[in-house]
């Protein structure tokens, strides 16, 4: 019995350790996008069907440097073979899902409208996140979609859920646009607090959930315990009690009736 309890405790501790190690150096998220006018797709439902996107953090010497591809205002405009020019006319961010109410959200919706100088074009966008001025890390690539002049009907939106690897912080977003008829990037825009007039405060679901359970279920004084630690404490207490409990004296228990019989005969 004692050996079984010890094995259970060791297994739980090992599993917890592996879970922590899996979070180090990786980003886990899932995103889904569509044209804003497409009423046939519900992003809140579609995102639950998406596979997890696991991204390995790059080494320090491999981090993305975008200074060479952006002007000081965060935009670029490059003519393609048809002398078309592209511009991200407008972008907005809506923060979603703050479970613990600390102001940091683990999901966001990004909407942006790409304009082309004339006629139409087929484009796609790459999206990046940067925490507190750190390196740009890509989290999503859209499908190809068509844009038409300066029409807003071709605006695109992407909903993203951050699951692991995104600590609480102030984030910026980078949008890069690529055209089907051009080899290089045709437009970019940094979406930050200066652009939006508000902070983009994000954290992953693992941070949001942990604080949620601590505050609502297992708060005590200045500290809190998650479910995994509460289970471990219970198992340790059971193991200790089993180890220190005195053995039962079966001989004494069996001898008592014999003594009573002896005195009754006298």
C-alpha cells in the first residue's frame, strides 16, 4: 500500500515537471481568419476546431529584425509589376477572454483593411507578436484573399487564442502583406499602443487559468494552491500517516476473551 502511494506521488511529480519543461522555449496558440463580410464562418466556433500551433522560440542570433523592411512610420509601399501600390489603410484589435479579471487577455481579434492603388490583387498576410519591445515572433499566416481598390468589403479578421508560452505583458502586432504577383513584401504595419491609443495587454491561457482557480477556489491568506498541489498534499499526508501508524496488537485482542473466560470459571 505504501509503495503504491509513493509511486503515485512520484508519477504526479514527474508529470508536473514534464509539463513545465514543455512550456519552456515554445509558443502554443491557435488562430482562424476570414473576410469580415463572410457571415458563413463563426470564428468563435471555428477556432475550437483548429489544431494547436507549436512554435519553437528562436535563438537570440536568429530573432527577426524588421528595421530594414519598414519606414519610421511602420508602413511600406512597394510597386509590383503592374505599378500597383499597397497600403494597410486601417487596423484594429479587440481583446477577448480575461478569466481572472487582471486586465490581461488570452485571446484577441485583429481586423485590418488592405488597399491597392487600382483594380484588384490577391494577397495574404503574416502576423507577428512582440512582447515589451522584444523580438517579433510569427503566430499566424492567413489564406490568400482578394482585395479591391479602397473598398472596405475586403477587410480581413483573425481571432487568436494564446495557450502557452506568452507571459503577461504589453504586446505589439506586426502585419506583413504579400502579393501573388510580387516576390517581396508589399506593405506592413505595426499595430501598437501608439497606433491604437490603447494598450494590448495579453497573457496565455495557462496564466489566466491558474490565477482563476487560485482566486475563486483555493485562496488562503496571502497564498493559493492549484488543484495539482492540493492533490499532492493529500497523498503525502496519507502516505505519512500510513508510515507512522502503530501496528495492531492482534495477540492482545485475541487474549482478552480468554481472560474473561478464565475468571468466569473461578
